[in-house]
DNA sequence: TCCGTAGTTCAGAAATTCGGAACTGTTGAT
DNA sequence: ATCAACAGTTCCGAATTTCTGAACTACGGA
C-alpha cells in the first residue's frame, strides 16, 4: 500500500476543501468525525444514511478528505484511525469549517464555541 | 431561450453552493460579482486570470452559479446582468459566503463588516 | 430587413466518478 | 510457519459529468 499523503497546512487549497465537502455523503462522514472525540475508523461509518456505502467508495471518500487536508489518517493495526484537522484548518481558513457544518445543519458541540 | 431558473431561498442546498465555488474560476467570477456595485455582464468577466474563458464555458459557469442560488441573472436588452444573492444567502447560511471568499483571499470591501 | 453583439444550446471528446472484484497488509489461531 | 479473517486499498470498466467549438437564438440599431 502506498504511503498516505497529507498536505502541509500551508498547501491546503480552499477549492479542495469545498470540493471535498460538496458531496453530502463526504460531508456527513466529516461531520461525524468532527463530532467524535476519538478518531473513527472507515467501516464504522459505512452506514450513515439509509444506504450502505460500498467500501471502495468509502475508501475513496477518506482519500479525498485526507488529500484535501480535512483529516489525518493513521494506520493502527488492521484499521485506520481518522481525525479532523479542525483546529489547524480554522487557523488557516477562519470560520470556514464551522460555517460549512452549520450550513449542513451538522455542527457538533465541540465546534459551537469559537 | 429557456427561462432562467432561480431556486427559492429555502430550496438552496449547501452542497450546491460548495460545489459551485469549488471551481476556482467560478469562485473568481463570483468574487468579482460580489465586489461589483452593480451587476456585471457575462462577457465582462471573460478574462479573469491569464486565460480567456470560452463563452460556452462562461455561460455554463453562470448557469451553475445561478442554479445553486448564488446569483440572480436578468436579461437587460442584449446582455445579462448578474448579481449576487449575498444578503439572502447570509440569512440562510450565516457566515458561509464570507468565510469562503476569505479563504480564497478575495473578500470584497462590502462584505468585510457583518 | 439585415447586421452585429451577447449569450445559450448542442454534440462529441476528454476527464471524472462509481463500485465490484481482486489484492495488500495486519492480527490471531492452529 | 501456515492459514484464515478482517480492514482497507487498488484496479479497471461502465456510467456520468465536464469542457468547448460550432451552430443557434434573442435583441437592438441602421
């Protein structure tokens, strides 16, 4: 497996963020991660709405989120822990993530103040 | 020519907004409109960066912006006046547009306070 | 009526997305 | 050591979307 790519904070592009979150399924995954205290695995999120997301699609969603700079993924044994880069991102693009999650009506408690 | 479709405020979807602005060219057009006091025409924006945007592409960009709810277009004689729906949108998705334009580093004066 | 201008629509090529099947890497059992 | 189970990735073909030149429509002026 290829090593996972994570962009440096300064290389994160707004268009990549917007693109990644313009897919409601990905946005829901991201919102879920933003709400989870600890990192979440891939398969834990396979069933967000009514449909079951195929695992290749899910894997791709995580890749898009990761490479846009929204999340960090780290292999932990057989599975993958995924966490948001909220704090970092808010520094680079103030208010952006919060406004997007609010627009989707998915703002988690942790982000409400700030 | 078919009548132009504009979604009602309550029908505007966050994913459509994000998608529309995830294209840097469209975002630049939108930022330009947001900065212009009066509406702007299509062809006035044909040359934003270094490349000249083909007019069919430009027409499509405006269509995407319009149908996502970001702008209103109105025929005025032979040309088209385009205006943003900033105020309305900010009511529906507080802070979203401002945060996006800020992220792109294109926040116009009019939006800086508020 | 005929021409020029602004923008839209059409259509085919190119690029992207989706998802099943095969594969990789890790853990635990025998 | 070998095997099986599991989490996730990669591959690749089908379906969808995007792009843009060319044709077309709509309006205004001469």
